[in-house]
């Protein structure tokens, strides 16, 4: 269920280790899911075929920086298990991730921004 004025709701484990709604600070989100493949070759066949193996993904975005976001992202950065919940268009995705990057960009005369990237692992829940 999206928050008023937004089309997505994002919650991440914060500094206290509980899900924190950071939607009001999020400007852009990208939720990429993928599956790795390995080539399969059959003796006598002239074509190789892909065979799907492990699934994964990346959750990344741009957020308006403030000290609260900084504390939550700093706590999540590199933590082996960070829970997430992402609601978009009536569908809620949940699972675990590792926040692998958190970059701050200070503005001279504007809004300070930060970007983050998290590697998804395990099953992605969909409700």
C-alpha cells in the first residue's frame, strides 16, 4: 500500500534492526531480478542451450540524505542479512539482502542526496 504522494513503499532494516519505512526520502528505485545461466552442450549438437541456475537480484535507489537515513544505511551496510519490504502497485516483495554500497553526494546549493545498492539473496516473497 503506497504512501500518499509516492508510488512505492520501501522498508529496510534500520539501525535498531527493525524494518524502517524510508519511502518519504526515496526519489528513485530500481528492483532488478535475474537468473544466472550456464551453457549446455550435447554431443553431436551444433548449438548450445542455456540452463537456468541461481536466481538473484539488485535493489538500488536514490534517497534524500539526512542524519536518520545516514544512520540506517550505515547500520545496514555490509550486514550479512538485511530484511527488505518493497510495495509497488499493490504487490509487496519481501526478502533478504546485503547492502553493498552507500554513496553520499553533498550539494553546494541544493538537496544532499545518497545512493545505495543491495544484493538480493534467497527467495523473494511476493504478496
